[in-house]
């Protein structure tokens, strides 16, 4: 499979030696944080990206520097990535399927005479 | 389910333009290709700060200094977005940084050329960022979700880079004879390396187009390069300057500009580490990393001390 992808595209400068690199994460140990930004008063905070920082204060400051340099935000949330639990895409079937056969939850399910007007 | 079934579902998503997200099943080679490409892209943004950083202290005015500073800061941000995108694939930040610092990982060869005059700031913004933008606009639609989202963010910031570069050259092109000559000289030196940014010719490779099939890429090197040439030929007329290529001419049949042959020996020499600044760039990154070590450690020590204090208070 690997020999299929040797073709050098723009931005892909060929194989690098992976695996050999010993991770040096012990060196700094700055944890990873997820950044959520409210772009405008009245809107939800939305996931903007992630960054490394020593603590929450620094995460907020770094987030301001990288994600809001052009007034993209009025409020920032940060949370350490390890505290986020994500649903498993393999279980998406069981998780979301029960909703499919409940069409009566949608307004379009109900056939009302035109005289009723907009409802 | 068999592995073939997983692969079928995966390719089905790609074919119907459904993005692949970090927790989705993906072939190992897809993961590996993305890790390599995204991390190399991140390294390029980071090393790309060096040739321009070279002129921050010598920018001709406070306005130009502020602009250049803002541009270089953007590139640092681009590096961060991309490292974060690569991290979602399971590679650690420190591992990527180590690959860059030890020379195991590659980055765009364009940054191994020196920036000799102020006009180079113009040529780099216009041509180098201009070439990068064409690749990045395409990558906004790449199949891996986090990479595509990083690209959308980056593209929003890039157009300022190209415009400020062109404006630098525009001002020089209306200046004294010396300034005009400086402008033309910078274009002459950056033109061919910019064309090389798009990589080897499509015919160079006999390998299968796996990256296309996976929609990591949507255009070939030659397609992007042609797009770049056609774009620049139009713009250089505004500057009243010329491109250093005698073979450049409009081809009625192809509806594109023809252009001369790239010096592929130079291309491969720089890729293999023998460009004018390969060593200087790596040395600069290593120096910065080493000299910043105490800051990283101190910040961590401070954070730990603070959290211990907090624990004691709670207890
Ligand atoms: Fe950039
Ligand atoms: Fe840029």
C-alpha cells in the first residue's frame, strides 16, 4: 500500500523517517487545550482549534494571539483536551438511528388544509 | 467486518465528498500521508518566518515594519493550526518538532533561498505567498476535516500577505532607477524558485495517483503551476517589470501561457539539502528551540506550583 503514495505533490516532499524519532514530550509536557470562541455577542461559542499551554491562563492568552488577531472573537473558552469525551463514530448507527423512524417529530409530518394559513 | 469493507466505506465517503474526521476509520497509508504532508506544511510555515524575519529590523518605515511583523506573526499562527491538525492523527507536537530540528522532516525548499534586499519582501509576498495560496485554496477542500478547516482559516489570512508584497513592489516600481532595478532583480531571483515550489512535473512520476483518489489533493503540480504562471503574467504588467523567461508566450491553442524549462538540477539540489540556506535555516531553528527551553520549563514549573497551591486550598 505504501508504495502507492510516493508521488510527490506540491506540499508533500516525500518520505520522512518516522518511528525513529523518540518522542520528547517529557521535555516540556505542556498539555493540549481545545479553544472555543464566541465571534459575536449573542452567538454560541464555537470550536476554533487547539493549542499547547502550561495552564488555563496561558491557554487563553495564546488563544487570543492565534485565533483572534482580526477581531474574530469577543469571548474565549479553553478546556484541556483530555477532559473532552467524544462519541465513537463506529457507534453512530445505534446512537442516531432511533431518530430516523420518528418523522412525526417534524412539522412537515402534519397535513393541514391551506385555510389554516402559516402555522 | 473485513478490512476491505472498512476500505470500501472509507472510499465511499471520499467519493461522496464526506469529510474524514479524526476518530473515523482510515487506511494507515492515508493517515501516514496526511501526517507527513500536514507536518511538512507546518514546518514550512515556521521556517518560512526566517527569510522575512531577516528584514523586520531593517524595514524602511514604521508602517512597513508593522506590516511585516503582522505577516510573520500570521505565519507562526499557520504553523500552529497545522501542527494541531496533524496532532489529531496521533502524532505528538514534540515528535514533529524533533523531526524538523534533526533534519529528518522536510519543508518547502523555497525558504532555503536568501532574502538579499528589501525588494525581496515584495517578491516573497507576491510570488511565494501567491504560489502557496493556489495550493492552499485547493486544500480547503481536502478530504481530512481538520486539515481542510485549518486551510480555510489560513486562506482568510493569506490574501493580505500577497497584496502587501505586491504593493511593496508597486511602490519600488515607481521609484528611483535604483529602486526599479532592485524590484526587477528581486523578481529575477524569485521567479524560478517560485515555479519550483509546485514540485516535480506530473510526468516525472509513474506512481499511482493515490493522493488524488483520496482527495487529499485535487490538482496536479503542473495544473497548479500553470495557474500560477497565467496569474503572474497578468499582474507583472501592472508593475512594468519582466519575468526572466525568454520562452514565456501566450499559446492560443492551449489557452495558457507557455513557459521555459525549470532547472531541475537546482530543484533536486535544494531538496536534497544543498540550497544556499538549508544549513542556516536549520541552525536558526535549533538555536531558537534551545534558547527557548528555559521559558518552556519555567512556565510548566509555575503552572505546577500554582495547581498545587490550589489543591492545598481545596483540601
Ligand atoms: Fe502561511
Ligand atoms: Fe503567508
